[in-house]
């Protein structure tokens, strides 16, 4: 069976970004994401634990949920970089998520951009799956 490709799963609504705590423990969090080439891009509120974890240790993993049979496993490991940038400017982000903004309390893309004002770029180094 071929290893799933991240690009083939880019339409999935939720991914899991796992950072490493200061005590070396994994800290997975569900995130909205888009791909920018081969990189995974997510947005965060400033001052979150995941940003502190990335500042201390940029090694992260990103994975997607399995299919209903426990297959289509894909795990990507790489380095996370914190950047400036707005979700509304990330290619495909508004197309994928803008219709969900009201459901989490945001009336406009600008309101979401103001709250989730930190871009995290995960640059993949390797992946595995089945």
C-alpha cells in the first residue's frame, strides 16, 4: 500500500499539530491548516503554549485523522517557523474556512485575522504513513 501524500489530503478540515513541552512531552492540538507548496501553514492566537513550545524547540509533527477503518495514516515531522502573515492572505485559507468563521464567533475575515494573528509554517523533513 502506498504512503498517503499530504497534498492528497489537503482538503481535510482538521489536522493535528504536536509541539514538545519544556518537560519533553508531546502536546497535540487540533488546527485548521492549508498547504503552501509542501509546507503546512496554521494560524494561532499570540501568547499560546504552542508558540512558547516552538520558540524553545522547533521540532514538531503534523498528522491527519485516519479513515473510518484506521487507514490512511500520515504523519509529517519537521521544523516550525513563526512568521508574520494573515490567514486572509494565505492561499486557499479563506476558501477552506471562511464559511466556518461565524460558528466560532468571527463575523469577518478581518476579525479572524486580528485574533489569530500569528502564522506557523511547518517545513516537512520526513513523513511516514500507511
